[in-house]
């Protein structure tokens, strides 16, 4: 997360409140925040980040600011406007509850995670090919409202966090989703959704609560999206985007990259269509297909060469177009490495059964939140599992905790995807349980292990010179 807390919470809130309503003041404020942000990032990271990495962090933060500016220049509901001012500007961008974070750090020795990702239910009205959650309409597994409610409450009380991600299944099939958003008005929610349930009524409801931004899944254009998600889905999600625009709700994209659609999602046509033409998306998240979940297969993953192509294209869009496009595998330089297992600035994942895994794409757990609560524990119990600690130890040794001239290749950050050989040894040592049959099958699949290990090694070969010459040598 880009830190701009040097501006002060009250000052930033006042600037945001005025800027939302005035494009002239917003542009002046944007320049001021950009300047302060650059100074803050440079000062805080000069000893630990190579100059090129500092530049990447700033560019992503700058893209975030400009994306927010584009969002506020359009019709925006009063509920969404208030959430931007009161949560994003005041609480998240200024660092959250500092005293709570300091208390956590004094007790556990590190700054707490930034957020959680929660899938309250695995029910879904679609059955997409390769779904990581193996979700479906017949599924009935879900967290109780009380457990979901307590999880959000604890992220704030224990970690000082005001941000949460909701995934699924399809979150809009969870009956208490709007009640959760209303009860936790000081938390901002990013909701990954297939978009097909966002009719005019749901869009108006999102406009009223204000603190939920939907990220709608697309695979490309109509052909690519319908091929994976079902015939007619593309037209339904385009209608959903229009409903959100009409209601004044900023929305984004959730883009699944596969070997089959990389050329589409890296094209100028794709970016022009979704980010320049109405209804415009404000931001985009790119998820490389991971071989877990329903009918997992290595063959759907973008090739190492395609991944490098995505890195080049997305960096161009962030730097030149100032569009917030985040790619969790290719933006390891920005996040300073893998952010799983509750690392500082990172997160962990809780699914519909209560299983707590290091991230959405690591389907192995040692704790179940329902059992943790029953036994008198809390979210910090999960954070301090030996399995999570071991992953954080690897993160620190690999790059996150290293000085700028000792960092390993952050263009290869992912524990399970880019370093599966190392990750598999952690699985053998700490013996977390697979959360579903697919995860168990993958764990025992020798061919899977060999291919995923080879994939990470190839990524290392392709990006080694870039990392050493553009990042490490430029910092000497």
C-alpha cells in the first residue's frame, strides 16, 4: 500500500471532501498529493529499495490516484462519495489505526496484515471452467453471519484494518452481504463478482451502502468470456456495468489470464474498450490462471513468455496511461514480494468452510476459523501458526526483509507458483490439510510437482537479467 499518511488524516479528508465535488481543486490536490507521496516513498524506502523499485511503487500509487480522479469525475452516488472520503482517504491511505498496529507490533514483532480475503459462500450461479473454488449452484457451504461479522470486526480491532476483500462463489448469493457492508461502515470492501446478478435494483443498493466496489470478471471480449463462463454471460455483465454507471458506483475488472487469452487482454483494443469507452472501469486486477480447483491443469497457465509480455504491457499502462492495473504475480516489485500468510502489508484467506489458507491460491490450511473461535482464539491465532510463520520466514529471506542489494528476484515472487519446489517442502514439513479433493490430488501428483517447479525455474531464467540489470545494478 502506498503511504501518504504524512499528509495527515484530517487534512487529507478535507482535501478529498472538496476535491470530489470540484475538478479544478481535485487537479490541484492531485499534484500536491503526488509530490508528497513521492517524497514519502523515497524517504521510507531509500535504504531498502533499489531506485527502480521505488519508481515502480510510485507509479502504481500515482495510477491509483489518477484512477480515483477519473472515477470521481463521473457521476458518483453520495454513498460512494462518502465512503471514499471517510474510509479510503481518512483510514486506508493514511495508514489505518496507528495505535492498534503499534500494539500488535509490540506483541508479535511485525506490523499486522493490511486485509483479509473472505469467501462467505461457495454458491454460484455459474460453473466456469477451471474455477479455483469449484463453486456451483448446488453448493450450500457458507460461513454463518455471526462468524463473518466477527471476522470483519477483528480485522479492525486487532489489526487496525479498514479494508476487506470478498470473493466466492458468487458473493451476491450470500444473503447477508449488504447487512455486513452496512454494519461495518468504516470498512471498505472490494467484491469479486461475476456481475450477472447486478440488475438495476442491486446497483442502487450498492450506491446506497457506498463502501463496496465490485470487480467484475471478464476473460476478454464476448467470445472469450462466454467460452469460459457460459453463453450470454458477456451481455449480462455489460448490462451490469451500465447499471453501476447509472447508479453512480465505481467498478473494476477481474481479469483471468490464461494461455488462450493473453493476446486479447494485452491488446490496446482491450484497454481502450474497458477503460476509455462508457461505461468505464476504474481499475483492474489480473489473476493468472492457477492450476487448482475444478479440473486443474498446468496447460491453461500463461506460458513464461506470455507472462513476461503481460508484465511489459501492464507496466506501460500503469506508467503512461496511469490506469491502476495490478497483477499479483507480475507486480512483486511493487508489493515487495509475496503477500500471503498474513505478512505485513499482506493478507490471508478464509473460505466458506472456515478454512484459513495463506492465500486464495494456496489451498492448504492448519486452522479453521470456526474451531479457532470455539476454542477461544481469534485471527491472531491463525497468523501465529507455524505454517504461516514458515512462509513469512521464506518471504523475509527471499526479498521482503532484505536490504536493496541482497533482494532475490521480485519478478518471481509467488511461493506456490514460482517456487513450488520450496513450497512443497513446507507442505511436507508442516503438513497442512488440503481444503478440497483437487488440492489433495495436486499434492500427490508427481507430474504436477515437476511441471510447476519447472515453470518457476523458467520464469527465473527469463527475468534474471531484467532483475539484476534494471533493478539491482541500477541501485549501486
